[in-house]
């Protein structure tokens, strides 16, 4: 089987516009209209409020996602609030070229219950929503479900014409002091399904606790083959196992790799209550201290989990690799295995990378030989993958540490090493092999696709890389150049900035019934096959593969059905990602609320129009510093890679080291505020420069700090002249008279202000 090199990343960057050569700012490129929409043609959408002010966004209903919601100015919102179902139309572009829309009619309120705080007032009861995008207070009738000050779930009145927002309390969520209350509130904010219906549990009841011999007939019996699972130490479900055999040189050499995946499709009948619940959830959701599974615990943690020493049903991808790492044969089969050992990543590192004699003795010679060979093979596979143009972009994740009562006490970078990469390489090979199987046979399935990067964003990235000498003047950002660049800066001060910019230029991977390839992996055929316990598309792939292997007839209109399921899975994945990110912010607030006033070291992670985002070294959390708190009239460049201030003599870029002091923690908005005590940036000539900013404004994030300007020139762009230059021309007469009355009447600048208080010259 030959691998095809991806052409997802363009080999040549687009030519620069004449405007850019003449020194003028480039005009934003015309953005394509969302599929199915035309200017001034009405459509249905969901209104999403803006957490930082008036206005909001529209998320289209029944139209494939374009990666960007439509902007709605506050004057065009027609009274819509977050979650409303509306009818709208396109009405032009914003100041930055973003498509704008206006609301024509509000059809009704959202039907998803919202979490909030129940409060008793002299005039009655009300609920203050926790959703920052919903600024209105909800009036509710008296209730016996909760008491004053408790957290509740409220369902809004469906009538959008009421001037006062009304609702009914439908459930009590708990108190703000309850342990893990943030998990329940996150689930309520994103309408996550946390309990399984009775019909699902009834469907599970007849399943036996052990595998009957009748289920084993017709399957590959791999119970005598040495297999093992490698997972994080906190994992409760094990859905993948590996086996590896070195082929004799007399047969040409190479390896026989077996990737054994839990056969969830054997238990989940198509169209049943369990299948419907898994489809609605789409994916398991993982908070730092709790998981919301896609399928019940009896399946995910028991019957389908590849536990040590227990027979389990699997689907296996057998891959025969030649000595030069080509896949010469692929065989897919239903199987049954018995995992010999449950391993963790750190245990594999200790035994095979650190060569701990005690751990190797615990594993035994056969298992150590398998792991040693697997690690050596995976390193070669990684080099081959990078050689064909796959991206080698490592992202950092936070790992939270909890005390005995479940409170977060620390956050650190999640460690990654060759044991992680070994399993990832083998899973990638299995996913590609199954995708190629469906493609060759021209059988519809759900692919995992990743479109080519945005050409304009990639050119912006290339320009920044050239300024740092990472790309030559005429060099284009091909996959080979990008990987060489990432290797060169790995572990250095530029790594954070380059990784951030490169991620911005890449599009989001998603599920689709149409195969356009995977740009990030440089593969033409790729899907998800290896995690059916926690991803619904994997379960669908297993179900289709079983039908093909058994020679069963596929249903009519399969491609159309899969297209609908793929879109639903992508939406569920996006919602899960947003919920996990929001919960991480909540955990960070719980961790840092007792550390207000303490000082920490960190690095600049990014910029918005009014905020500098800083990632602390320890604990590994993100804090925000209002740009105004730096003093010196700092402004952010158009690419949001640096902030320049003090009349151009101080420059902060992504990756610069800083020392900050925590000033406030807002759990309602999930924000940690700080101000910079010392920063190691650059001066106007690019030389290292350490400066201590003077506090010029409150170092606490306020409403509107993250709000982008709605019209006119971007506030993040550098002005033509000096921003703090005196205005030209004579002031109006009223100003001259007011100034001449009494100079002493003008208020003195507050303590800590950057404005001077020196003596004035006598007239």
C-alpha cells in the first residue's frame, strides 16, 4: 500500500498585492458567503450574545459551519438575547471585512434551561444568569425547589415580546460552596446530558458479565498473543491495545503490528435507545476531575474496556510493515483478545526509556522486548511521517492536581514523551489503514478531514517568521520548512509565539462524509477508528466495517445519512471542546482565588485589542493583564504578536518573560486578572530591554476589555503618528477660558499614574 503525499498546504504563497509593495495597508480579502446564503435573503439562526457588550453573533441553522459566526451590531439585534431563535439577513461587512447580519424577527426564546443564582428581593424572586452572554435578570415565581442564594436551572418564557424576561425554576443545582459544583454548572451552561434514560439502562441489563463462547465463533482468537494497553494513570476505560511481532528475515523481515480496538458496536444495536443516546452525546467529555461518558459506565468501564487478564471482543487492524516502513498488507477482522498487562505512559518510560531494572523485572522479558521494539519502530514512523509533510506541532495542556477533598491545589504542564508518541503513531496507522480500505472499495463512511490552511493567514505567518529570520526572503512556508522551523525553535523563547501564529493559520479538523484529506497529517485518507468508547463516529465506522466484513448489504442513501451524522458529530465535538475549556478556566479560578496579591513568573501567550494574556510557569494557568495597566500608551499590532508602548521604546512580544501580581479573580466570568511588575522585552532597536511598567489603570479586567471596536480603524493597529502627540491647532475659545481660570483647580493625577507631577514653569 503506498502512501500519498498531501498537497493540502500550498507549495507557493500568494503574490503580494500592489498596495503592500507601495507601503499602504492591504485591503481585507473578500470573504465567501456561507453556503446557501445570498445577500439580503432571510435565513434562520440562533442569536449568541456578546459577553463584553451589546450586539452578538448569529449561528446558522441547517447550514454547514463555515468556521465563523455572523456579526450583529447592537443596533441590528432587534431586541434579541442570547439563545433566541431569529430570522435574519446578510447586510454587508464590518470594519475588518467580517460578514455582518441584521435580525429581522425574533421567533422565540431558547428552550435550553439556563443556570443562575436564585435571589429573593422585596418585590419578588429573580434569577441572575451565570451565562455571561445573557446580561438580563430573569423574573421567576416563588419556588420550593431552592432557597435564596442557591444555584438553580431556569427555563425561559417562550414569548419574546415580553419586556421583562421571565422564567420558571425547574431544578436545584446546589450551593456555590459545594464540591465540584463547577462541573454541574458547566454541564448546565452547555446543556450536556449527564444522566442516562431508563430505556438505555434497560437495554444494557441482559448483557452477560463475561464473554460467551458463542460470541467468539468466527472471530480471530488473539487471546494467546501478547497484547497490552498503555494509557494515562487516571484512565478508567481502555479501548485500544497493541501487539507487535518481528518478522523473520527469511520472509523479508519487517513487522506485524496489531491494533486491537474495543468492539463497542457489538453491544450498541443500531437505532436502539443506547445508540440514540450515544448519537446525541457525540463524544465523552473530560473535565480535569470528572468525565461525562458517551456510553454508560457498565460498557465504557467494564464490558467494552480491554481490562488486564479478561477476554474482550475487539476489531483488529493487522498491518504488515516492510523494513523500509511501507505497509505491504492490511487485514481487518473481528477478534477476541486478552490483554496481558495494563500499563501507563510513565511506567513505559521508567522501564524502557529510563531503563529501571526493578520495573523491567516487573514487566518481564517478553513484554520489555515488545515495548523496546515498539518504541524503536514508532520513532522511525515519526520521522517518516514528518518526511511526507505532516505537521509536528506540540501543544501544551494543563494537568490539575487535587487534594483529598477534590479541591485544585496545583496545575502543571502535562508531560509528554516517547511512550505517548508510540501509541499515537500506531493509532494513526490504524486510522489511515481503515480509511484507505473504505476508499479503495468506494464504500461511504465518515472521514476525519482537515482542510488546507487559509492562504492569507499563512502568508501573515510567513511575514512574521521572516522578520525573525526563520524564513528567507523568498522562502514559502512549505511543510518541510515549517517542521524544520518548529524543530529549530523548540524549547526556545520563540516557540510560544510561532506555535500560536501557526495554529491561527490552520483550520479546524472535522467529520465529513466527503473525503478531502487531512492537511495536518499530510494524508489523503484518514478517519477515526480507534476510540469507539468515547467518539460516536468511531462507533459508526466499526458498524460499517462489520457489515462489509460479513458481506451484508449496505442501506440505500448511506452517504446522505452519514453526512447528517457527521455534521452532528462535529457540532457535539465543538460543544464538548468549549465546555472542557470553560471548565478549565473555572478550575483555574478556584486554584488562584486564594493567591490574590502573590507574584508569579510567566510568559506572554497572546494579545487581544485590550488585554495581554500571560501563561504562568507554575501554576500553569492563564491570566489577563489589561493593556492600560502597562502604562506608556501601549498598542497592539495588526497581527496581534506584539505590543508597543512608551513612544515606541518598549516592545512586548509573544514568548517574552514577565513577572506579574494577581489582582483579582472573577469566578462568574472565569477570569484571572493581574498586572505586570517587570517585563523582559525589546527596545526600539530590537535589543533586550527590561522595564517595570507603571500602573496607569486598574489591573482588573472589566466589561469591554475584550470587545473589539465596531467601526473605524482598529484600535489594535499602530497610528500613523505618535499616539500621545499633542493635538494640532489652536484650542477652542471655551477651552482657553476654562484653562485660564485656575490651573490649581485641575485634579491631581492619582497615585501610580504615568502623568508627571513636576513643577510648572512660571509664566
